[in-house]
C-alpha cells in the first residue's frame, strides 16, 4: 500500500452553488482531509458572503477588466474557515455589448495554499460593456458578466473545463 501523507481531498459533495449577489450556498456539511488530516466540517451555508481576500496571495482580488476571464476556487481551511482563490486572468474574444466573448485560452488554476480543501470552481468572463468585476464583491450575475455554475470536486482537475 502506498503512503499518502499529503493527500488533500474532499469526501462529500457540498452542493456548492452561486448565491445571490456575490454570496455562496452549500447544502451539505463538508468533509475531507488536508495533508492527510481530517477537517472540521463546514455546515451548510445559505447566501454567505464570499471572502474578499485571496487565500493564495493574502491581498484583495485583482479586478477583471473587459473581455477577460478567470477561474475562482472556493474551499475551506482545516478549521472550517471558508477560503477563495483566483486563477490567472486571460483575454477572451471580443464580445458584443453585454455578451461575453469565447475563451481564447482557459484561465489556469491558482496555486492553492497548503491548508486549502477545494469544494469547487467557477469560470467568470466579462463583456465589452461590463464594469470591472472583483471576486468577493462583484455580483455573479452583474450586467456583462457571465459566471458558470460551480463545478463541484473533491480535488481540482488538471485544468478548468471551459465547455
């Protein structure tokens, strides 16, 4: 049997969805492990504010300008504190007014902190008429912003799925 001391993995689907405005909702208490140790489960959440600080960088999330795309990863620390990280910001095809353009290159996942258990991720794109969008404060459904449903996962795949 292989020794897996650094395994970080969620063991239950949390029911993660976008809440209203910039919030998130889960329907099930989380469960999993970070570096081989079980986490304290985060109880089901309803329209709870998303973090405004990137767990990877420790600073506020950078703004997403027009015709751009990024990936947002939501998860928790071992003590059940919610965390969020933002991936790379990539240019998209030029959209039309409030309609976003297609991906040119998929945004890349961020490097996650050692104490981060992912619940899922969402892709965000902006159109030519969108105001600057900032994770944690920007509305998921703001005019000119398209946010995918959260892709729920126990571990992140090798890259975000853009279709």
